[in-house]
C-alpha cells in the first residue's frame, strides 16, 4: 500500500498503523519533516511502515532553486 501523504493527524496515523500491523502489510508514505516525531516514527514502524519520504517546503525562491541544483 502507498499513502501519498500520511501527516493528517496523530490519531489517524496511530489507528492506521495499528490496523496495518494487525494484517501484516508493509507500506510506505510521505510526510512533511515538520510533522514527524520520534514517537510517531516508532508507531509507524511498528505498524509495518518500512519507509517515509520526507518533504521540505519553502516559499523562498532561492531555497527552491537550491534544492533543484
């Protein structure tokens, strides 16, 4: 399973991870760096999440251009 963005709330994430862990499915998703915590990473790992793509956003044109280089 792929969830394109999982950072919509800790309660939802905990429930999803628990359900996925019960059925033994491995999965991955994306999350903003500002939304992840060590506790949340542990919850997701126990629920079968085997990778997270971390997203960084900026309104600064200079930062955006620097990322593309």
